[in-house]
């Protein structure tokens, strides 16, 4: 069974750093892409970026380029989303999701989401 | 950037009825279009990819159609569990061009 399990909720202050994780299981982790999606409370879905877990090839949405860093540790089948300096506007639910390998077929598998709250 | 526009923002329907949701792309995306369902407190769920292919386990009352810039998601005979928010997503330039989501259509009773 394919599963993506995300790290738990986090509460941070503005200016702090944060790294959240997404661990895949039940499939060959290195032959798929993992994407990150933001959802601000009460709002829609925003694609942030994707990473190919085999070689760490990473593509960012222009809206998030320079604001976050996506990485992967294939030895432990885990993808990461990190911030070096959080803002209050980063308060949101963050989802990871698995895309296809060679072709795009939508995000079929999703993590449970990681709520991030940034508040002084 | 390709902009995806969904209409209407909210749709009020009754169980048992059929409904059609619309999604328009600002430029052609061919059939590189997916639909997702999201219920409160849950992660999105993939319904349709390739504009018309149902994802694994999706009941056949969900159907997608369209190509180019105009797409529809049709749900026949609505059930109580179908009331949710629906998003379209384009991926024509995947992977380098990434994705764009529509703003969503809320289906309410």
C-alpha cells in the first residue's frame, strides 16, 4: 500500500526556521516525483514545487522560488520542505503528494497534511 | 503562467441530481488536466487525470471531458458524500512548467 506520512503540526515565531517531512512507503521511492502543495486556511490549493526523488531534480513554482527549499533523502525515503525565515503569511496546511514517474498523471497519493502556524 | 478559472464558485444542488462543473484554461493545455475532490479536514483526492481518465477506485458517476481550454467534470446522481470542493489542475508543461490549480468550486446541498 502506497503511503505518504508527514511530520506533525508545528508552531513557530516569525523569523524562525522550519523543516517538515514527508516519508514514502509501499513503492519504489526513487522513481517518482513528490510535490508540495500549500493551502491557506479557507483558501484553495497552491502548487509550490516538485522534486524527483531519484536525482533531486527540483522545480519550483515562480510564486515560491526563493521562499522555500525542497530536498530529498532517498536513503530514508523522505522529502522535505523547509523555510529559513518564516513569516506569518506562511501559516497554512502543507501537503506532499506523489506524482507519476515518467509521465504526469496527477497527484494520486497524498500525505495527511502538516499544519504550520507562524505567530509571535 | 497558465491561469485556470473554475465556474461557478459555489453550486447548490440536491442529492440525486446531476451536476456539471466547468474549468477553463487561459491557453491550451491539451488533455493535461486533472480534477480533485476535497472534503473538510481531508487531503485532496484525485478523481480524473488526462481530462477523462478516472483514477483508481473512482466511481463511474464521475466523468471528465474536454480538451484545449474547456473542461467539465460531471457527477451524475449526487450522493451525500459528493458534497465537497472540486479543483481542476493543469500540467501541460510538466515537469519544468509545473502545475496550476483552479480556485475551486464548492458543491453544497
